[in-house]
């Protein structure tokens, strides 16, 4: 059996086993799937110096490599003051599985704030790199005038379509990458893809209905000085800084040390390396702030020049999110370093006309087989495992999808009259046994399968607005 497993996971070794042959054996040999997953975890996923996944080093490995914060009493006392300042500038939206509540602030405004003088009394390596009114920028400059100029060019109809596209790309990339200032921070509020925009409307639309469930969720609007940390090199952050981030997260999200959580930002889950998104046990929960900051840093990097192609949008948020983890009760195969391969549905809807626009399997066979078998990293042991796991699961996954897609679409249609959002959206549904979970939304035209699913004559891209109202104070 060990030789069989080695031949699956090591596609570059002698006599590699064909993906479809391996998948057929897993489907027909009792107990072999469990051994396949056990061997993958023991020999690949959980071992030290494991091969990296498609997103690079995972949060767990990076955070563990920097663990062991040994901070003096003076540092800890200053960190505690900073956390209180940050909580005073943190608003939250909380969904408890039945009702939605919101709080504009989690602590009273301090009588005085931490200053540079307070920080400078510490040794350089001990200093926290943020406070309620102290921000750690790479370059001491205000960037919003440049972005507003790019937006003006992008919307100037006197310019050519190519010029407008280039200006728009520069605007969106700059919004994701450049050091933050208060105007840029307000711009991030205007992204409709942020969970804080659509979750309240979705929860209200689902009130009184019993078919769909929504995971318990807490959305924290991250103070600007903390969010800015994701725009500097993660490796440059001091232990005191990470201590502040962790302690802020514990207080903001009300975490249970023995809990199990799914984490994301307002626009990005990093679930394609599931070790980044799934946090479990007291040790990891205590570091959940670092996990959240790391995946936001990953998202910022995806918009940068080192990522090919550059992907703006995944870091266009000032939110961090902690959700309940929905355990797999069926023992399903996993992909993406631990993600259970459950049946999921991408539904397209028009919230203006209250009209369903189409439904598509989230784990589309053509897309998934191409991803795992044909990409340049297909010989990576993680992708080799995923190719076999997906091929093994594909027949039952597609039967499940076909048998239930009309039922899901009908219940999605029932949500639309009460869904108070503008424009066209994708709405993702996950099936877990007999339960159906509403798990994500995004503007339709930015979502995979839009072109294959929504009829051309029905498509209406959202009108974007990135110019914030600047009167008043947050």
C-alpha cells in the first residue's frame, strides 16, 4: 500500500501512477481513501519543510517560525494601552446564526494616546510599530491625490478606451498597494464586495426561512494604523507589533481558546491553502490576529509587481472576518491542503429585477481538472494529491450537484424579494449533508463562470463609485 501511495503523490518518481487509475482504485477499495489522506498528511502536508502551495508559504509555518514572543513588562504594558486605543476605533458586525447586531466601537475613547515618546523609550527591537494615532508607513507621503487623478483619467470619456483601462488598472493597483491615508481608507469602504456590505442584507433576506443557514460571523472594521501593517514587509514586523495584533483580535472577535474558526478578510479567504483559513486549538486561536494579518498581506502581494499576473481587488478591504467552522461530517476527500470537497453552487442573481440569472457547479470539472493536471505546478505533491482526490470525487460530486441544483435555485429565488442590494451578484451555496449554507457573495462580473452562466443580453456590470464623502469623522 505504501508503494501505491508513493506512486500517487510522487508524480516525478519511477512509474508514477496515472491519476484516473489511482482515483478508480480509491473509489473501489474500502479504507484506501482514509489511508491515502493519512499518508498525505503524514508525509507531505504536516511535515516540516513541506512543499509550499500555490500561494507560497502558509500562515501556520510563517507564524510558527516567528513564535516565542518574549516581551518585557514595559512592552506588554504599552501594548495593552495600544490595544485599548485600537478597540476604540474598531466597529463590528456580528451575526449569531439568527440575528445581526452592530457596535460602532468596542472601547471608550482614551483620554490620551500613545506617542512616539512613549515608544522610543523602548529598545528598537522591542518597539510596537503602531498605536491608535501612530502609523508605520514605508514612505511618508499622502497618496490619495495620485489615486484621484488616476480615477479622473479612468472616467474621462475624452480619453481612448486603452488609456482609460490603463488608468483604471493603476488606480485599483495603487489602492491595494500604496501606504494608507484617511481618504484611501474611506475609498476601501466603497467596495461592494466587502462582507460588511452584503452580509447584513443577506441575513435580513434569510430571516424566517429555514432552508438556508448562514455561518456565525463577526466582521471587524480594522483601524487604519493596524491595516497599514499589511502594506509593509510582514517579516519586518516586531514581536511587540504582532503581540498587539493578536491581543486586538482576541478582544475584537471574542474568541474561545478551544474554538475552531474559518477566517478571511472582507474580500479574501486564502482558502486555496486551507491552512491559512482554518484555525483550530488554543495555540492557533491565540495567534489568530497574525493569521488575519498574514492573509491580508498575501492579498496585498497579489496586486504587486512580483505577482504575475497582478490581481487587484482581493485586498481592497478594511475588514477582517472570523466565522464558525463547519466540520465535514462525511469524511470527504480534501483539496487545497485540507479543504473538504463538498458540493457547492455558484448562483447568479439580479437584485434590481429580483431575477435568477443562472447556476453553475463551483467545482467545475473542466476547470478543476485543468488546474490540477495541466498547470506548471502539476508535479507538486499537493497538486498531485488534489488531482487524484478530485478525480475520485468528481462522479459523485456532479451527481449530487445535478440532483439538487434546481432545489437550490428555487430557494435562492425565494430570497430575492427581500434582498436589499443593488446590481447583479454571485451567491455561493455550500451543501453539508442535508444542510445548505449561504457562504459568499461578490459582484457578478468579477466572479468565475459569469461568462458561461449569465446570458449575454442579461449582463449589467455594476456602476463603480470610489469617491468617498469626506464630511464628518469616522
